[in-house]
């Protein structure tokens, strides 16, 4: 039964997508009669919008290390017995379980050029109007990175908290006896022993980062000014469902899957160099 499920829900869709990627399928015509070989892939490598959306997707990945660093620091702050700590942990995790569409709409209001919260605060503090967060080619990337860091911060905090609580206290006590200061404990004990958590967050964040779509769809107008906010998945959606080029969209999906696979494989291949355990 599990094998049958794999064939129906994994193997068949993948094979179908690969075959469809070698056709000019629109959803209304025949796959076989519109077979075009590798022409879609050739066209993609000469497609300026694809390269632009891929570069934008990579730029958004800048938020991953930022989120990981903030998550670890906040987790260390919450890994203490202080009043109200459970409530604080819950508050940080609320964005994770909230509807992505709903919070995207909320943040679009926050980023509004005329009456948004960010620009209101900037004008109050500086006397100058803030940037056009979602309308400017540069600031829209900054805005979406901030949003994605905020949205994923709760997951990083919870995972790092679990990792920190699994580190034996006697490691820190022994380090204190040897005269280690706070930075040395953090560098030589905390960071190495939470590295398995860091590796997990890195892998899942990279996979998720290459699949960003909802934020762009909800918060920007057709991929932003000059397509400056569009990701590969948004471009895939635009080609497949807005333009009816489903075969081309499948080719984009195959290329994206290959990119994700290569990056994931490289991370797994290099994990032995920096991922430590408490053996």
C-alpha cells in the first residue's frame, strides 16, 4: 500500500511533469501531438525573466542566515526560567501557525507607502517620508526579506530551544572552571552542539526559500515593478496559469527541482566538516 501511494502521488506526477516539460502543452491540447523535445529547456536558458527571477530568489535567501542568527540569540535568551517565558515563546511562534495569505495581506498594509505603519514611524522619527517598500525595485526585496525572516523566526527559536536544552550543563560548568568566558562558551560549546539543529534549519529553509510564491503573489502587483520581486515559482505560475504555457511551466519546475536537489546534496556532502554531535 505505501508503495502504491508512492507510485500514484510521487512517481507518476514526477514522470508526467518531465514528459510534459518536453511539449508545448497548454492543458487543452494533446501532449503527444505537441512534443517539442528539449526546446522548452533551450528557451528557458535564453529567457531573461527566468534568470532575473532566479537571481531574485537567491537574493531572498539572504534572510536565511539572518533568521538563523536571530533565532539562536533569541532562543538563548528564552532558555531561562523567567516569569512569562511560556507566553513569550508562544507569541514568537504565532506567525508560524498563522495563515500565510492573511499575514501577507497584513504586512502589505504595514508596508503601504502612504499610511503604512513603517512609513508612519519613519516620518514621526525623522520627519521624512519612508521608502516605497513594495513599489521600488530595491526596497521590495528588502521588505520581503524582512517579512520572511519574521515569518520563520518562530520555527528557528523553537528548534534551537530544543537543541539548547539538550546540552548538558556540566559542559558549561567545566568550561567555567577552566576560565572560559561567555563568548568562548558560546563559540566552543553552544554553536558546535546545536549544529545538527542549524543543519536541519538550513536545509529546510533553503528548500522553502526556493519555493517562495504566496508572499510575492499577495504583497506585490504582478511580481513588482519590472518583475523585480518575482521568484522562480511565481514565474512558473505566471507562465503556466496566466499564459497557459503548462509545458513551459513544467520545464521550469524540473529545473527548479534539479537546483534544489543539487544544493541539498552539496549540503549533505559537506555536513561532516561542521556538524558536531555529543558522542
